[in-house]
């Protein structure tokens, strides 16, 4: 799922700067762990505690894992219920 489909334009959305920084972290991790360079990591550390950074990384990585696992094995997902 592309960023635009999952979180439409979070940069201009109704999120606090701290939340946007968390989204930026997840977005960079989605593209490549190498995108979390020292300068960006320093900006994360200025706002989040070490346990919070671990949680951000774990949650973002888990969602990457689940999508790739399900898609690669062609596991059917439950369709949304019609409203």
C-alpha cells in the first residue's frame, strides 16, 4: 500500500509535530533502514525516549513484515464488510 493510501498527506494533516516525526520515521523505515541516518536519529532522540524509539521501530517493522508475509504467500485477507 502506498503512503498516500495509508496516511493521506500526514505532513499537512491534523497531527502534532511529534506525531509527524513518528510518521516520518515509519516512512523512512518503509523505504530503507539506511534512511534513518545519524542526523534523523538525533532528531528522533530529541523527542522520543529510547523505549519509545524501540516501539516505533518495532511497530513499523511489524507492519512491513505482515504485509510482505501475507502478500508473498498469497494469503487471502478478510474483505471489509459492506456498510
